[in-house]
C-alpha cells in the first residue's frame, strides 16, 4: 500500500512538472511574436492616420497588450508551479514603490472616472529590503482588478504596519474599492487556478483568473498571507501581509550582533569605509583588508 502511494505521488509530481514545462514552452513561443507585434503597433501610432484608422490601431494595440499580460501570467504560473521562481532581496522604498503603481494605473482609473488614492500610515518605515519587482507585481494586479470591477467611486492603496521582529517589519498592503463586491462563496474561490467569481464575470470583464492565484503564490513565497474582505454591491478590500527585512539603519538597536567579528575584503577603499561605518552602527567589530593574503593572516 505504501509503495502504491509513493508511486502515485511521484506520478502526480511528474505530471505537474510536465504541465509546467508545457505551459512555459508555449508561453515563450507565443510571447516571441507578440514582442514583435506590440512595438510595431506603437510605431504605427506615430504615423499619419485617419481618425478611424487610429481607433482600429488603438484597439489592436490594447488587445495585443492584454494578450501579452495573459501570456506573462501563464509563464509566471508555470514557474511557480515548477518552483523555479526565486525572490531577490534588495533595498526598497515603499513610498516610491506604491507611487510607481499609482502612476502606472492612474490612466486606467481616470478613463473610468474613478479616483485613485494612496494612504501610507506614518508608522510605516519606508526603507526596507525585499523583492520590489514581485511586490509591485502583486500590488499592480490587485489595483488593476479593483479598477476593472469598479464602475464608479474610488480605489485606494493603503500601507500600514502590522508589527515587527528583530530583523523584519510586518507590512500590510491593502487595496480598497467601491466596486461590485463578492459573495462569501465567490470570495472563497478567488485564489484557485483559472477561477472567476462566475461565468458572467469572465464574459463581461475578461481575464484568465490566474492573476490572483499568482499573487497568492508570490505572497506565499514571501512568507506572507493574502485575503479579501468583501460585500456585494458595497466593494472589496484585497490585502496581503508580508515580512520585509529591516534596512541597515533600523538594525542599530539589535544586540545579537554586538561584538561579532567581521572581516571586510575589497580592493575598493571607498567601499571599505562605507561598509565599515555600517557594521559599526550595529555594534560589530570589524577588520579591513585590500589583499587576500593579508586577510588570511588576520583570520589566523
């Protein structure tokens, strides 16, 4: 019985891997011609055109961009399924990140007559470390969905502080809208692959239903949580909590690194001075060297 279970598990894993590889291959194959189509359509917009031709071109361009977005969703989903997507950890300014999302989505909101706002809790430390590309991807997807399903009123991006540990800030991102809202049954299915609230949603608003699944997988990868609070005809709040590493300046109060010895090795004197100043701020003892041989002697 045990061997049968193991064999079934291995077969399921192999099928999942094959599906992921197929999706990734097909996505790449489709994306390649799209990467040629979109720039050409953009070039054509700068040529002399009749008003009706300009309208046709705008529709073609928007359709190509939407198809490209769907292909990118499938590609990301296949990478997440195959556990091939890795996060980076670099310096992030949360205000800059949120402002960039708001700027990107402002045109879509304005076109529908919606107000797009940003609210940042003063308690939030803006300088953190994380993956800005994936944070922006999740937030952009949530804002895009909010605009898509809101016909009048507003969409607001909110950032608040949930808590902190010695090394991380717990940050909550929320996107609040005054849209169509969701029933509890529909909300429960939102983070399942290829799912929409109902069939009519797909017909009216389009989409694969993959966007929120990708958001959930990315937030899971960041050791966070994602969810929604919603009420039919009243609007929704999509939120996600993620732990983001503290920037060097926020680590000054830590005591677990106080007294720890560090060796800084670099041929760049300016870098050694900057790095030395930073490790001193958190109470570490350090030595500096320009040469590997000298560094080895200091370690002995």
